[in-house]
C-alpha cells in the first residue's frame, strides 16, 4: 500500500557503468511515481574520451528522443527545475561504477579487530586493499614505508582504539603513514580517513594534515565486539566523490548536478536491498550484482545491511583474476557440453580482450554462465562470513533463508534463455526454503537507491509498480535422504479453484507453470523430516505465491548441491536440468 | 554509434604518449631521434629505504644527535661513508650501510634511500621526441605502417621481419625456428607449441607476431624476454586478413614491436610499426570510429569470431537473434559473401586509413 502524491517532483537518474551509461526518467502517473523510460549509451569514462559526460549526454539524448522531453539545453546545461512545457527535471540522482578501484592502505591496531573493520569499510566502495599495517606487523618501519611507496595508495583508512580505549599506540601507527607521505610527491599523497578512538582524532588530524587531507568519521569499533561501518560510510563516499571528481570532468559535473550526492552504484544497490529487508521480518534479503568489472553481494535482515564489493571479480577484462580463486576444473564442472579446460581458458583470455562482447552461440552462452556461476560461488564463499548474524537459517552451514533474491547483471538478466540463468543462480547461490528470484533487468536499483536520498516515496512506489521481473518462486527443501526418496508433498491451489498435486523426491528438479502475476496457494507437507522453512523439520504449512517466467520451481537436488563425480553422469544430470528449466 | 577502432594502416603518422607510472627523470631531449628500445625516462618504482638511528649509534640523546650529522638532505653517499660522527675520547660514527641518498633527517634518525635498479621506460616506437612531459615522459612522433594488436607480453624490440606463414591460418611449429632467424622478428598465424616459444628464445628472436596463441601458453609467453604480440586473440584463430596482408608484404623489412598490454583505461595497446617516410602531412588516426553502413569491422565472438565484415546497416531498436538474445545489432556482409546479424557489442572497427 503506497501513499498517493500531489506535488510530484520529476527525477532524472544517471548510472555510469563500466560498459553502459543509463539515464532513467521517473515521473508521477495517476498520482504515483513510475519508471517512465530509459536511454542508454556506451560509457565514455575511459580512453579515448576520458570524460564521463559524453556518454551521459548521449544517454540523455536517447531518453529525450523516447520521452519527447528536453532535459539539457542547447548550451549543454541541465534544465532544472522542470517546466510545464515539458522541459527539464526537478531532481537528479546519480550513481557510478565505471571508476577503477581505489587503492587503499588499511591501518588498524589489532589485526582481527580494527584492521579487519578498516578492510571491511574499504569493501563497501570500489576499492582494493593493497597493504595493511597493524600493531603486530613485524616489518621494519623502512620496509613498511617502501611498500607504501610501491603501492601508492589513493586512500589510507586508519582505525583503532575503542571509545576511551588505546590512544598512544594509535598515534604510533601514524609514524609510518606520515613518513611515507613525506617521501611521496605532494600530488601523489593519499587522502586519509581516521575512524578510530574519537579521543585521539584531534591529534591524528594535526599530525597528518601537514601531508594530506584528513577526514574523521565515527569509530568503526566503539567496543571490541561491536563493529559499526554505517556512520563512516558517508565520509568514505565523500572521499570517493572527491577523488574521482578530480580525475574526470564528467564525474565532477554529475556530482554538481546531484548537489554532491553522487553514489557508488553498489551503494545504491545495497540501499535498496536494505530497504526491501524492512518489509520482510521473517527472512533476510539477498542482492547479487555480477558486472563486467566487479561483483556485489548485499545481504540485509530487518535493515541490517552487509555488503561486499569484489572489485576484481567481474566478467569483463578482469575475468582472468577469477582463476586465482578457483580452478578451470571447477568451471568446467558446470558444463553439459564437451568443452575442455583449455577451451575455457581460451574463452577467458579472449573475453578479457573484448570485455564488452556478448555470447551468441549456445556454447559461448554455456561457458559464460559457467563462469558466472563460479564467480558467484567464489564471492559468496567470502560474503557469507559477513551475512547478518541473526538472519534466519534452516540449517547451519547452509545459506540463510533469503527472500527475495534480487539479481542484477546482464549475463543473467539478458540471457537468451532465462531458464538457463535460473539454473545457474540455483547452482551458485543454493537457496533454501521458499524464495522468489527477482531480476533487475534494467539495472534500476542503483538509481532508485540514489533517488531514495532525495525522494523517499519514489523508490517505494516504483518498486511496487513491478519493475523487477520475477523468474519465479523456488522451493528448496533441506534434509537428508537417499536419491529418489519422497521428501515433499505439494498441493497448488489456483484462484480458479483448480488444484495440482505433486510428490517430490530427493534429487528432482521440477517446475509447475504459473504465469507472471498469477497467484496461487501452495500447501507444503515435508516428509522424512525435511525442512522447507515453515518452522522446523517436518513442519507443514501454506504459502501464497505469485508466478514468474519459470512459474514455481522445486529444487530438491539437495543442499549442499553435490554434482556427480563421473563426467557422463554429471553431464546427463545438467542436460536434464537445463531441459526442465530451459525448454 | 561510437565503437573502438583497431588501426591497420599502410602509412600514417603516429604520436604516442609514453609515461612513467610515477615521477622520475627524463633521459631524452626535445627533437631527439630515438629507437624503440631507447630509454626515454627512468624512475625508482621499487624503492628501498634504510632507517639509521643516529642517536643510538653515537650514544647521544635524540635532541643532540642532529649536530653530529655530517651530511645534508639529498646528499648522495657511497657504502661505508660516514653519515654522523662524534669525536672525543671514544670516537663513534654511523656509516652508510649501502650506496644511496639521504631523504630524511629527523629526531635523531636519518633515512637513506638505497640505490636500486631503476625502471626504464622505453620509447616503444622509433621516432622523434615531439614533446617532453615534466618528470613523467615524452610524446614520440613518427610515420609508417601501423598494425595494432590485442595482446602483448610487455616487451619492446625491433628487428628484421621474417614471414614464416603462407597464409593467415598458418601454425608455427618448433622446427621452423632455426639459427637463420637469429635476431629477427617472425610472423605466423597461430602457435600452440611451448617448444616453438622455447626455440624462439634459444635463437634469440627479437619478436614474434601471431594472430593467436593457445591461452595455456600465456604464462610462458609472459616470461619470454622478446616481445610477443597477438593481433587477434586467444584460441585457434587465424590472423585477420588485413593485418596479414600488410605485414606479409613488408617481409624482410625492419619492424618495431611494442608489445605493451592492452589497457582500456589509458588506451595503450600492443602495436607494430614499420617506419616509412611520412611525405606530405598525414593526420593521426582517431582511436574510436563511428559504426555505420560501409564500415569495415572485425567480429569478436563466435560463430564468426575473427572474421572481417562490412556493415550493411545498423538495425533499429533491439533485434532478436536466432538464439533468442535481444540486442542492438547490425546486419553485415562477411568478407567472402555470407550475411549475418551481429550484436554491436561484438563488432570492432578496423581502420585502414
């Protein structure tokens, strides 16, 4: 249920991605905000144009053609506020992911405490931690200085000392940072962010400000067992904006258009995952965004957002990095076709040379999804360490019970066969219980997250209007039984009164057609003490579901998913699953 | 629509901005002629510092240590040189443990930057220094035939081109590389043999130009001391016909290879230059082109991967391809006659000048 609005401000939202720049227009239709149209253009952040504004103007120009509304004047200025004559826009929100990751030096007192928090803070923006320094670092002062000079970080995040805790040892940590700064040319000195014991903040600032800009933020570790990243994230975003505005004129202009509210795209995405989590107290929400240059995993439970950005895990020019974390054999295991490890390596390296290219043949599409699976598996393996601690679980060691699971990234959302996308997501994410898989096919969420800061009603109403495409409801029972054992009795009641009954056996993957928007009631009766998230093993219950592209999907292949070791059997199984979902 | 362009041009003027990753020292002057392998700037990218505790070394207090230091900031010292000395009944001194330069004197400490091997920035192409960039590098200008590649192993060299291929799809075999090729650059279509790369190293080749390479050889290729440049990519892929034609017609000429890796942020990429007199004033080719009817393109993905084609038309809106993909696409005529619809994302402009 949303509120009707009277005096609606129009909104233009821009997202500058690594490959594509998007311009979205939102306006009120019949008293409620709606996503009206989108214009796209190739991003121009990088060589040879080196100015994001060219891509932004092209995307806006396409949006103008589609909507018939003029947003930019002949003098190339944004027309704001909007007029009744159909020109201009009242508000602007913007996000960016085209930037290269910031090189961050993380400094903390204790390796497992404040240093960990400094690293965690860095992982909330597009960043790469190039070195860490803690109190127990055994390197000599000169060795630490040398490493900083080699790495030339853009930013130093310093944490340490609880409230009223350590102070002298925190100040001691600054020696190496100050020394390295003196030795660096003035224009290459890193920006500094101190987010430790507030009692020493003035001394930290006075010590470091003669070398570089120093910002302070609330303590990341107010107590040993309490980590609070949220308050420091605002300051971190300001630094992010400042650094990239200085490097690229288009970013500076965009930041001006948004009155200093330009966000990393991942922040906008995470903000929407957090927002959605406020509306589902029974389960946590998961958002995954697999891009060309990075992967974002955001999980939230009742507003507690945990987000990690993996700046070196992407399906574009950094794809070869994936092979540092996993093996080619692990990629090949997801393929039903006869493709060897050498072929996949050829594919990976070739893709790094043509990162914007898209798979056309069935073989390429299968390899691309196999890589996307492995990329998600790799990212999730790390991200799960940071999921909200109290997120409801069905069984320890498995994924928490997420609903919905929101997916972004064209490899999944623009795949030729959405069934194949869904299978890849089930394989990589291994959801449990009952969940809905939603696709952000227009990559709207970052823009909505940025818009939320200036118009809190707009994202609510736009989400309610169904901008996320449902792939379907998935039911993943959890338990232990031999292959072929009956584990779930299912009754589907459609609004027409029509009923379908199904007995699910361990190992099955099956679908029940239910068109997008169509509602149904599911009665679930787990057998053999299986758990579908209705209150415990063997507990039955009813859930109301809404259909999607794939209807209702029952994934009873087991958790954790075990693929057959024998090649032919494994390939046969995958072919069967692809046929079930992709035909 | 703007799209990336790869240049394969028989005669053009080339300006390349060659920059150090960090500030350093220039080694050339404006107007100087350079070879591809000439060092144009140096920098200390892997610095090594030594902290000397003068107060402890002399047995004095931190406050008074400064007055015993006999060297000044930026002084260069040899190993064993006295840095600080306290004379008297018991003469004590602190000496430089390594050759280097004093970079900091503070609070009873001296920091010495040890002399380390310098990073050397090579010219990359033969030509003339057209502009100096303060402490960072230079712009080199030259004219000649240009072939841009897609992958390089990071090395730079030049030598006599030996075409070992009778066609763009020729495969390089180990036995083709013998002593007669020593000091030269060889060209072939594809290589899948580690032995061929090792033979090339044994024969001290000064360069290898290929259309493609098996990806599993990339770690070995990266280790090779001579430049290896791929014009098209990885996997079993012939060299594109335009590159093959231009290069093979320059057999037995001197060519320069700058096999620097492709960097989409800075625009640097592997290149082959065959120096030729410029004659009348030529324009430098634009790094991007506009896709449209009549434009020659390279298709970057299967089923036509590596094939050249001419764009017939950009298709309006989104096109549903045979596999169900809905994308912005172009209809193209592939060299040889076949027509196809190809996603715009899978096209790269091939500029022939």
